[in-house]
């Protein structure tokens, strides 16, 4: 009986392997935190040889950067979908919906939020991560711009970042009423401050130029 030809070797897919390792990195951080992240832990979680993790990600910081970028891409996609499904919101509606999201971060979505926050705070001591961390803020501000002016959007993002950090790190998260009150104060124009002057209307066609033009 003739010998059977050897089975063709399965070609490795480096992009798939990188994706598997990055996903495993997120899971390890969720379970052990940044300090518990090692190449060995990621390899075990991904079910790949240790050499595969060190080949694609030479240093621990490379693993963290890949995980942060993946988390950011998912966050940005979620924000785009959120805005697309809500083309018009009043300030009160925006306050209620943002509060819903934040209370979820302190409850059923806490584990996911903790991973995101750990990755974000990793940029404190890792300058290479700061451009990706900046994108989180930029994406959140952009998501609020269909509803409020740029300065109000930046103020709201700063308030939400502070509330999230406090809610995840403190013994007790803020109450729903407290979150709503803070966001409403930030997002509602203050009547005590005069509105900025409106820009001058363009001259009608054929009108003589104004003095000084």
C-alpha cells in the first residue's frame, strides 16, 4: 500500500494570532489588573505558546498599548452608534441618558469600565500610551457636539471622568440623583451669564459696504 502524502501544514494567520493575544490581554487585565499582566498569563489565557506573545509583543507595554487601542476602537464604535440612534435630544433627555450610562458603569458594566479605566490610567507613567488615551476624550467630546457647544461638551466630559473615577474607586458610587444634578448643571446654559454676541449678518446683495470695510 503506497504511503500517504503528509498532510499540508496549516498556515499560520499572524493577524488572527495578534487579535487572539490582544483579546486575551484584555481578559487578563480584567481579572488581575495591569500589575498582574505578564506574557505568561496572556499566553495561557490565549492558549498559545509563550513565544507567540513575546514574538508579536516584545514588552509588557506593547501588550498594554494593543489592549488600549482595541478598547478605544470598541468605545468609539459604540459612541458612533449611540449618536446615530439619537439624532435629536433635549438637554434633559441627554442628562437622563448619560446618567443611565454612568449608573450602568457602576453596576452591570463595572468590570468593563474598570478595564478601560486601568488602561486609560496606565498612560500616567507610559508616555507612548497618551495619544491613544487622548483619543478617548476626543471621541467623547465629539459624541456630545450634536447636542451642545464645544466648551459645554468638554466640561461635561471632565465631569463624567471625575464621576466615573470616584464611582469605581470609592466605597459607594454616587447616587443617580447626584449624577443627574451634576450633569444637568454642566449641560444647562447658566442664565446668569449673557449669551455671546451673535455674529453680524452678511450684507444683502447690492447693499453698500459698511463704514470701515
